[in-house]
C-alpha cells in the first residue's frame, strides 16, 4: 500500500515537471524569435547640427541595422556627422574631447575603443552609412556625433528594453 502511493506521487511529480518544462520552452522560443527580428533604424543628421531622433528604442539582443544619413549639403570637413553608441557609464564630455583630437581616425579615438558599442563612419552632405550590431543588455545608453563640438547638440538616448 505504501509502495503504491509512493509511485503515484512520483508519477504525479513527473507530469507536473513535464508541464513546467513545456511552459518554459514555449516562452523562451517566443523571446528568441522576437529578438531575431532585425530592427531597421534610420537617423538623419542635418546642416543645422541636429539628429532627427532624440530617442531610439530597441529590445535586448535584437539585431539592429542602423543607417545614418546626412540630410544636408555641407562637406564632411565642415559639418561631418557620425553615430557613436557609447557603453553605459561613459563620461560623454571626456569622450567628446578625446574624439575631437582624433582627426586622423575621423573622430573615433582609438584609446576609447572600449567605450564604444557601435559606430558609423563620418559622412558629409548627401552621404549615408549603414552598420549592423546586436543591441546590448537592458538599459539606457547615450549616442552622439563625435565631430568636434557636435555632441552637445547631437546627442540622444538609446533605450534597450
Ligand atoms: Cu555631427
């Protein structure tokens, strides 16, 4: 009698465990297919030293295809723009001054590579550049244009949900 009730209990727990495992599997597969969807973003930089987007929202782990377009007419040397996504906790002012001195690498300072998640190349009027990268973990990140003097105005928040 004792033996029978034990095996019934065992069987019940196997069924219960199986149900939990199925639920977990179903949920993670939904999340995976969600983040696998590539997100296309187009951001514009103007001759008035402005980005048209002040905020970009994506999901953690999502594949991002970002295009920066210079909607103006001014040359790269006078009004160049790039898109630089910085790691959380980066001192934007300190990064900006290092970037301003990195003219030979189009204002992407090699010494600060560890602070950069992704960046486009520098573009002039009418040009564009597209990059792909994977969204970092949940959080709030800052993106800037690192052309000298631009980050004060050309700055936005990259929100990962
Ligand atoms: Cu700029």
